[in-house]
C-alpha cells in the first residue's frame, strides 16, 4: 500500500496509532522506500532511538516490518536494515475484526445468560451469585442492590455484531 494511501485512510492511521502509540506514530506514519536503519530513522524523525526501536519491533511483531542483519566485517557490530511491509494491513485489520466479533459474541452470551444487580450509589455491578452472597447489599456502602436490566447493552452488542458480520462477509465475498 502506498504511503499516500495511508495518509488518506483514517482507519489505517487509527490502527497504526493503536499499535505503536503516540511516540511510535511518526515511525509508522513515515515509512521510507527501501531499507533503513533504526539510527537513520531516529535522526531523520528527531526521535529517541529506543522509541524508534520499540515502534519497529511492534510493527515487526504485526508483520508490518521486516529486517535483515548485516555484520560489519571490521567491528563485528550488527546493523539491522528495516523494510516496511504495509501490504499486510488489510489482512491484519480483517483478523482484528474477527477477534472483535468473537469477543463481542462471547460477551453477548455472558450478558444474556446472567442476571445482574447494581449499587446505584457506587455504580458497581454484581452477578446474581455475588449479590446473593452480599445479602443484596453493596459491600462498599451498604446500599441495597437493585435488579439491573441490560437490554440496551445487549441490543447495542447485537447491532455491532450484525454490522461486523455483514462487513466481514462483504470482504470475503467481494
């Protein structure tokens, strides 16, 4: 994927930001063509070398960067030459969407199959068994625990799950 495409896609920028954080974003947002050393990137971007290395290794762990080692024959020092592999981003995003869908379905099942009680003073939520153990009184403040409806939460999860399923099917078939 071309660097220009990255600049124009807020989803990809958000994804990269979530991976490397604000200190690593200059590294992720400025992939050079060809190979580059971590020292060159740090100097070019005006960043601490450790921040650049941290970002590069996060990108590497997510299959968005590769490196090759070159040993200096005189000093024996190893130099890492980094290459950015942003063609993998769409595949990575799809995997993230599948993980999100699985987590939402698991949470939806949990929300639908449990009864909850709420301390309205402390805003602490308890499962039925916990509430029963505490005699339906908040262990923090002693207020009575009230039965809690979570239909709006379940409905919102259902909507998001449907959207994700539709988007993933569209990606698979389209």
